[in-house]
């Protein structure tokens, strides 16, 4: 997939449908700034060649992305990114990414598996959101 910015990887053991994996990987690439407005997604033929999934699966994922307003298909030209999900600090080269990468390395060297790391991050996000909700409730009641 020379020249393309994203390469899809399908995990057949995950239980997550392949088209959902493509949508999620595209959204992640958009959030991290790997994909930018105007970038072209790989063709269905390229995705099929790289992943051995059914072309209809790719078409379904791209259709979902188009309905979400993230990409636009242009007949004969391809599918192009129309909207970014990137936020400052989420780019590949951001200081936050560097800190997180170091933290993940420490967690892995401490023996944590991928699911353990994801559970920790999810728990920390949930805790942060609960604290934020309580702060907001106190502001409304004041």
C-alpha cells in the first residue's frame, strides 16, 4: 500500500467484526493526526490484498465512515478524509504521547498484559470523569 497513510490490521480472534475494526482503526488514525483531511484511504482492493477480508466488509466500513461525515467517496478517484478528529496533544510526537509510551513500557515491564493496561486506563478515565461530574454538580448547587 505504497503512499497510503494507514494500514489496517484485522484481529480475527477478537470477536469484533472486521468492518468495525477498520472503522475504529481509521478513527484512531484521525485522532492521532496520522490521517489528515485530504488524505486518501487505501482502495478496497488494497485492503483485501493486505488483510484477506471480503471487499464488501471494506465497503461497509467506508460507508459507515462516510455516514459519520469523516470521509467522502469520489467515484473513480477513491475515498478521502473530509474531517479530522485530532486534538492538540494527541499527535504522535506530542509530549503526552511520549509520557504515555514511557508509562506503558513501565506497566509492561511490571508484567501487565495489554488487557491489564487497558483496564487501568479505563478505570483512571472513569475515575476522572466521575470526579469531574461531582465538581460540576457542586458548581450547579452553589
